[in-house]
């Protein structure tokens, strides 16, 4: 009887071990840069994926700002402590592409894991930004945005303007701003976040003007910046003139932290900022109605403006992890690309729906009809066919380059440099940063 009990015990132990093995889940670590409400929503997406299957557990880990997350990932890779997935902002694309041996390209990952992955399912301007010259997608688009114009309908009406008519051209912006300020409806016509991204990079793109050589850096190293052309100098000079006249109020460097408060306090009637800020703008505009419109353009430069370019981030997969972790990452990416998941993320955050099906789902749900202006960013970024000048910018050390552009713009506003002098200096300093990047990534 004792022997039988022993056999039964071994059988039970064996069953427990096999059952435990059968339900063992592979952890897939995901480093990201989203705090607050966005971080909470991101964690919800991961939790929903985890609940949808029993083989993998995606663990999101907040690592700080985009720059801090990228720096942490690079350091972790060198120490062989990297995550499987890391969220990297769009200006880090050149750095990631140059990190030979560190990246497992997403198109290769999905093919190796047998997951369906069709580039044509993604919005063309989005997927084009994160693809190599052969059209292979290197990282998974996740949170993509583009800048748009927000305006205060109530202030427009107080100034004698049509509350349903937004300015289309920069001449309109100037005229509307003068009427707003002169009428006393607001103390400033407009402000902007991201002078670099919106008023320089996107300005160049929608007017089909080059920002740099070699297809804005998409065609490889040995590039030169060219954003000190006639259009950019004209626009920067106008911003200086409008600032001096009180029509334009500078929101500060980088994202322009002061720009949104100018708009929320109704000091400025218009703001140009990321489409991803839509929910925040609506929530903070408690006392007035917000209108949404595409970015303005110079109609004497281009009759039909090109598509705007993206901001935001993608998900990169790093080498050095197990086969099981890669299988989990691929399954998670398939889940993330589902129309229902993307539509919910887009509608909650204001980021673009990265797939055509997610946009179509929103249409069938009457989301855009019930939320006027929510399709402005999508229509703007998908208008026409992207050109070499409008598909985006891809350069090494680009975070530092943006800081340089901010510094030179402030020199312009202070009166120490003309628009042309400031842009010439930004290009010269930026080119040196490109040379530094090339030297540190020489093969």
C-alpha cells in the first residue's frame, strides 16, 4: 500500500509539474515613455492583451521622457539588460537605424514568427517614415501624430470673424490676428508649440521644400541640412515681425510649454500644436468652443499643400532576447494592429489611427461625424502623395539639432540675428552634429 501511495504521489507531482509547465507564461518587457493618462491607457492595452491569451505577459515599464527612454535602452543593451520592446520617438529613428546589431527589424520579426504583416494596411505617411529604402518596416507604428491648428470660436465671433471659418493661409492668419487684437477680443492672435517641428520641419514639408539633402536623410548618411532657404527665412522673419507687433506669442523651446496656457487662458485665439493634444485641449477649454483646422500655408508658394509629417513614436524590438520572447512580441504587435485596438487608442488620445481599417472603423462608428474636427489630422497627413520633401525627416543627433534650432529662433526673437542669419547658423551647427553622428557610427 505504501508503494502505491508513493506511485500516486509521484504521478500527482508529475501532473503538477506538467500543468505548471503548460501554463508557464513568457514575459515580454516593454519600456515606454508615456506617463499620466496616456500611460494608464497604454497599460490597459497591455493588460487586455495579457487577458486575451495565456502564453505571454507583456510588462510595460515607464522609463521617463522619450530622450530618457532611448538613453536607458542604449545603456541597457550595452549591459545586456535590454527589454524586448522599447518605445522610441520619431527623431530617434536615425539613431536606431545606425545601431547595427542592436535592432531586430519588425518586418523580419513578423516574417520569422509567421505573423501576417502587410505594409499596405498602414497609413502611407506613417509607415513610410519608419521604413528602409526598400520599403521594409523597421519598427511598429504605435502613437503617431501630426500638428494641426486649434482656434477659439468664441473669440473669433467677438472679433467679428465667422466662428466656423478657420484661416487657410498665412495671410489669413495675419489678417485674423490683427482683427482679433485690434478688436480687443484677445491680446494675441496665435501661438505655437514646437517651433522646430511645426514651423520649420512641417512648414518645409507642406510646401514641398527640402529640409535636407538625400531625401531629407532617408537616402543615407553624408547629408546636409538645407532648411535655410527662401521660404523658411521668409516665415521666420514673419514670425519675428508678428511677435514684435503682438500678433504672435512665443511659447518657449522644445514643445513650447507656455503655448497651451496662452490658448487656454484665451490670451491667444489660435494655437498650432500636435493632434495628439486634442483631448487635452478639449478638457482644458472649459469656457469656450474649440475649432480644428489644417496648418496654414503660403498660397503664393504652393497652390495645393502637401501632406504634413508625423511626430510620436514607434516600437522597436531589440536583439539579444529569447525565441519565446520574440514570439510574444510578434503576437503583441498583431494584437496592437487590430482595428478595434487602434481605433480605441486613436479616439481616446488624439493620435492618428495607424491603419486604414482603424480609420474606417471609426467612420462606421460615426466617431468623426459625432466629433467634428477629429478627422482634420488624418485628412491633412494623407492628402496627396508624399514626396521626398514631405515624407518626413531622418537624421542622426536630431534631438540635439532641434535644440540648436530652438536656440537660433530665440536669437531671432531677441533681435541679435536676422532670420537668415539664425537659419544659416542653425544649418551650420546642425551639419556639424551630423558629422559627429557619422564619426561615432562609422562602420
